[in-house]
């Protein structure tokens, strides 16, 4: 099942109707039990035995071959029937091949059925029968949605259900168990335990290097005097030295009060990189993204205050004059800005732990039943229904 926020909202609505049981913060005393009690295990061990080879008793309820072949594990009821897939495979395989490929898939589906039953039973114990009316309204809504998905055509929707081995009644029961099973996981997860500040801080510290790194940021105006473009009065003059002398003269003019941006625009013909009309303003960027020869500017920016001017700054083939516009050092987004994400991570971690506990209970229930014999019988029955043995001569 998909544990998204909308699912959790639906579950909250269901439990709110259950008298003193509110899903958002209260699951009752039963919600705090990590697994079945000794009394429950003993009762289930002594549960009724199957009366037919094509059924299995789990947690006091019967599972038939049809149950595990109706909807594939993880599918919604609007998807194609798992049984159809099995039948198509049975048509093109030997019995041995069919059993080898199908058995793991059917066992997975059996596990999903057992999971739903165990979680359904747990939710029923917690909520009682008072929520039946609300559940009925919710599953009626799901049925209407299914019909709409089939163009609002009731006959077409009924045919789709029939293809999946279901009818309206079994569809609604399937949806009802989904809702209650989801509630069982949610209630076990919450355990009436609010998220504490220390838990928030510890989770933030664990997550921050991967999720909350805030890259550095730098923005500046730049006068770039490229040695390759500077005009030489003497052909024997060193262009690098000539570029530096020109930069020094421009620094003097900036310090004397001339407008930095206008000087950058005026001397842009000497720059290797320049955006016309920008007055030397570079877009804000991560300083680590600056490539040579401009990488040197990032090192200088670390030592500067906003509005400060530095230069000439020597770089291979260049003399730079930089005015720092803004700088933000590399760090982490503060907890206050990412608290919602941290809380979601804590909830997800609790949910995983809750599911793991419930999985252990489900494995225990599977161990109480002869699943191998049941699965083999189901698969053989389906195979021979598709490939009936030749009549004896």
C-alpha cells in the first residue's frame, strides 16, 4: 500500500468517528502492543482448521485460492486480475515450469492477504464496530470513483470487477480492509508519542550533511583587464605588467569616488567575459563554481565585507578589480526552515519500525498454517483448470 499524506488524512477521518479513539494522537491501549499477546497466540493456534484443501485459516478467517488470485500484491482494485496473469502463464508452460515461476509470486500475494487480515483484526480490536457507518460511506465513495474511472458506465464497471474475480460487495470489503489495515500501521507508529525537541535536533544533525547543505553564494562587480587585450605603447612592454598598471590606475579612480559600474562598462573591451550593460555585475553563484582564472576571486571574497573593493588582484593573464556585492558562506539550512522535513523523516522512521513489528506478527501467523500445501494445491487446481488432463482411453 502507498502511505501518502492523503491516505493518512482518510485514516484520520475514519478514526475520528470512533468515539474516544482519535487516529491523530490516540490509538487506545491496544495500539501500544508490539505483537500478539500470549493469550491471542494460543487462541489462534487452536483456531478452526480448514475444511477444504483450497482454503487456509489465518487469525480465525478463511483465505481461499480465489482470495490470493484476485488482486496482485500492491495493486489497486482497478488493475488487472492477478489470476488472469497466472492463467496466461499456465497456458504456455509445463506444470513444473508454472509452479517454479508462479509459487514465489503467489506466496507474496498470500503474505499480502495475511497482512491485511492481521492488520484488519488489530484495527477492529482497537476501534470496535462503531466505525462501520463511516467505513461504509468511505467505501461507497471508492466504488463511485471506480465507476467514474470506467466512464461512469455501471455495466462496464461491473464487467471490470467480474474480470478481476470480484463484485461490488467484495470490492467494498477489499477497500474496507485496506483502510483498516492502514490505520493499524498508523496507530502503531504514533503510539501517543509526540516528537520531542531533542529528537528533532538529533534527526536534523543526522540528515543535514545529505539534505540541508546550503552552498556558499557570492556576487560582485568586476573590472577585468586581460593582458592579451591591453593596448601596449611599446611592443617590448610586458603585457601582464601593462595590465596591472592599468588596473592600478583604475583602482585610484574608484577610490577617488568614480562610479565602479561605469568604469567596468567603459573598460569592458579588456575583459574576456562581459555582459553588455551589466556595469560589471556578475550573477550570484556558488563561489566553488568559479573556474580559473576567476577562481581566485572566491578566495578574495572570503576576506572581504560587502561593498568593499579589492585590487589589483593578480591571476594568470589578468588583473582584476572586484567590488563585493553580497556573500554567504557555505553552511546548513537552519532547523527552523527545514523542521517539517525533519518531522516527516521521523514519522517515516517510526512507520518503518511499526511495519517491521507487524511483519514479525504476520510471519508468526504464516508459520501457524500449512502454507506450502495450500499454495501447491491452489496452483495445481488453476493449472489443470486451464490445461485439463486428457481423458483416459
